[in-house]
C-alpha cells in the first residue's frame, strides 16, 4: 500500500499538466476552506495549469458554487466547475429536448435547467401526468415524502429515473448528512428500476471534463493526454479509482472523508484490486509536487 511520501508523490505526478479537482474534502470541507487550498489554487492560476473542479455537488448552481468559493477566498469562475447537477442538465437538454422533466432539486439548482420544460409539483401530481425523465438531486426542501411519491409514480408510468449522483451522505457543518443518492436508491428499490447516474464515478462524467481540458490545450497548440491529467479527490472509489479507470492519474488527499484505512480497504476489493497512484496530505502538497 502507498504511504504518504513526498518523493513517491512527485514520481506519480511526473508529466501531469492538467488537474481535475474534487471540491468537497479537497478545496472546501464542512463550509470552510481546506487549509492551504486558497494558496494552492492561486498557484495553479499563476502557473496557468489547466484545471476543472469536478464535483458531485447537486445542491446549488455553478454560479453559486463560484460565489461560495469566493466567500472562502478562492476565485474560481463558474465555467471552471463541472457538477453532477450541470452535467445532468446538459444531458437532459440533449436526451430529452422539448420533453417534460420532473426535477427534484433546489430552486437555485434549477437555474442550470434554464430553457427546459420542468413540471411543477402540481403538474406532476395531476391525473395522468407523464414525464420523460425524473431527475433527482440533493435538496433538503424538495426531497419530501409527497414529491418522492410523485417521482415514484412518474417512474412507474414510464419516466426514466436519473440520479445526478449516488452519494449516500456527505459531511456538513451539522455532521454526516443524508445525500440524494439514498433517495435515488430508495426509488430504484420501490419502482424496480435501475437509475442512470450522471456524476462520478460514471466514465462519461470524467470524459466531459477531459474533453474540456483538451480543447483548452488544443487552442494553445498543445496536446494533452489522459495520463497527463490527474484526478485529485478525497473519495477512494468515486474520485480516485474511477478516475484511474478513465485513464487518469489518481491522487487521494487526506483532508476529507477517506484516510489511509480506506486505501487499505479498497486494495484487493476494488476492480482489479487497484490502489491510488499516489496519496497526498492535501491539495497544497499535490500542487507543490507538480513539475
Ligand atoms: Mg469529495
């Protein structure tokens, strides 16, 4: 098993020129900036390193994520974020153009679905209501028993069930908190269907971000290979091993929910018994170890 070692980290990151960064547990945690993350992000800007924040956050829009980051000292423009929410809205716009959707998410999150046909709760409750897809994200106010029942009935009526992600819980200032993946799994169980998951660890989610970095590189007359992009996250399975399956360099940071014990637990149990390419104490250590 890898241990935290600066030389090993530098070795693993040799040649890395692009970064996909998880948000929660890497840059922010429980509503606060992770120590050293502000300076690390400033250094990435100074170096001109291509990066995207790839996050399963589904609670708020990219604009609000950018504002949240700014309030904690990190200047990250909205277009640098790719969230499970924004990717779900993009996917629905392509797959269900002009068709009715029932989206369970906050009012702010629904801004990402601008221009799409979203059913109100009352429309979803009307007799004979139909939707092309039911899309479930995190929202303490929207994930009510009534709304989940409406979602359940629409799925039974033929709507595709889409989970923005399948995260069971996350860490808030109140402590471990139920996330929308728990509700997606409940709807699957009740309706006897399998949800389509848009966010991490879906390979397509990583590909969208990789393509964005590659387009930037191409515009500079450069070429970026997948192996030159590192996925940095605090979740061994959904960030690191999933990133590695997508052909990226996988780096676990220890400022979030998973520690070295999770690496040991994943080793031999993950697909192919893989382990992270590297483990770093924090994002600051990752940025310091870049060529
Ligand atoms: Mg995380």
